């Protein structure tokens, strides 16, 4: 089940909370003492920056599947979100050891990038999103290149320990298959349902999307069930196949436009439809797919910054989640956003 720490950072006492949570996440990810200390240093620096430069924000900590050749075991993912004034000179801020704050640990964002397994930063006048991943491997970066990649963010309702949503991505030859599942309700039982969907994906990810969902149905029968969507990209043919059952949102950005992809009514594990429609669409190197649970407002506005899609998919997902929420529209459920991107978006750290 997905364990998530969603920590508001609006005073100095929460910096310690961030460090302690990161150490707990490192233990769950089975990082050794050194890599756990690295994750804690990065998290503490990000939290300190929120206070000193953004007037506060939040840090979301969870475990994600490790990427790259020979990867095994999870990584600790740290996501810093704020609505501050942004970073005026991102290039300078990313220099190793650069800092403007007396309260800083002296690490700076450049050092955070150097010691993390992966690090991404997106900053505008609307605020800053930073994503760091720390795993047990060497400091060498995650695999980059023309291959497509996925990333996401998962936030439980009311800062609960467990999110009822889950996302995962598997590869099988030329097929890259992205799943987002939303267990009915929220809490531990919902997390059990979405976790069962992820487990089944890892067994049947080589199958077509509709068949994957059909295989998930009996696997989820012992649970309360889930809404689930599967998007499968064939990198050889450049075709995306999409199928969904239940209330999972999906939008594809290609050729400068956004298009809705519609899921079929039903519940995987409880009320599975007789037929599952499959949508097939062309995919280009600049395409970007967003899957999200219903915790995200249904009428969220896609980002209009042409530079955002060039960032790491987890950065894109975090920016979408941050900008879709507001005090006037409070979140009423767990919220998960997963992004699939190729080309430049997959290459940029």
C-alpha cells in the first residue's frame, strides 16, 4: 500500500518533520545509512528554501519505482511545491553550492541535484516545483535518452498516511504501459485495491490495455474495487492505445492541442463492463499524456507554458496538481497525477 507524507512547511518546526519523514521513507525503501542521510539532506534543504524564499509551501514524500537498467527496489521521491515568487535566475541557483540564505545548510539546489539520483526544477512567477529522487544506487543519473518515461505524484486526502490511488509503469519490449488506479473511497482499504491493480499490471503488462483491465477484474474481486485506466505506448509504431473503466481522467497533448480520452463506466473488481472500448491515437516525440484520479478538479486547466512539458514527467505532474487546486475548490479525495512523455521531456533531468 502507498505510504505518503504530505507535510505543510510554514514555520521552522516543520523542517524537522520533513527530515524525520524522509528518514522513515528511506527505511521503507531499504536505503543504507548513507543514502538515507543524502535524502534527508536534500529534503531539509528543500524545506528550508520553502521558508526562506517562497513564504512556505509543502513537501510530499513517497516511494516510487526505481528507473534505469538493472533497477530494483523503490526510490524516495521528494516533491517541493510552492506559490512563491519563483527563482529569478534558475541557472545561477542550480550551481553547486550556490545559496543566498544564511539559514541554508550550504548545500544549495546544485548540490541537491548532484547528490540525488535524479533532480528536476520548474520555476515561474507562479511558484516553484522541485522533484528529487534518491535510491540505493550510485549517484549516476537515471537513464536518459530517446526512450519514453513516466512520472507522477500521489497525495492522500487530509494528509492521511495511505493514499487510495496508485500509479505504475512497466516496459515489455517496445511497449510502455502506464496505469493509474483509484480504489473506491480512501484510506487503507482503497489503497489495498489500487495496490492489487499495480501488482497485476506487473504480471500482465505485456498484454493489450483492454485485456490488462480484464485480468485485473478477478484480481480485485477480494477488494472494494477500483477505477483504473491503462495507456500503452508502442515505441516502434508510434501508437498510443488507451482504455479505462471508471472515473479516471485522461488528456493527451499533441500537435499543440489537448484532447480528452474517455473511460467506460464501471468498477474493476465489482461491475466490469461487457466490452471495454480502446482508443488508438498517433504519438509523436512531443506528445504528453496526463492520467489523473477524480481528486483533481474535473475542469482543471492544462498548463499553457510551452516549456513545462520539456521537464521530467514527475515535475509536470506536480505542477499540474499544484495549479489545479485552490482554497475555493478544496480537495475531497486522494489525488494522483501520472504523466507519460517522450523525446525532450524524457531526456531533461
